[in-house]
């Protein structure tokens, strides 16, 4: 698996959005120094990625957002 990571490009489902592909591509760069968020402002840079543009981070921190899915504890 390690050799595959180093020598092959990631394959994505055809229905995956361009923003999702871009985010994943930036997060899985082979050289850790090139990865999205690999700097002092790490989390802030990731949070500003286009994939997360609809997230109200302040509301999330304050637990004011309704989750898109809430598992049934009885299951």
C-alpha cells in the first residue's frame, strides 16, 4: 500500500464534486510539506477551502448547527 501511495495517483468516483477532489488531492500530497494546512495557519487554511464555504464555523463551535444526520441510538 505504501508503494501505491507513493507511485500512483488517487482515483475518484465520477460523481465526486471538483471541490471534494481538490480538497482530497491537497490533503494527500506525498510530501507532507506540500499538504493543505502544512503551515502555521494549518486549520484556518483548511477551513477556507471551497469545499467548506457553506460552513458557519462560529455556529459550529457554538453547537448551533443541526447535523445533517443523527444516528438512532437504538440501532
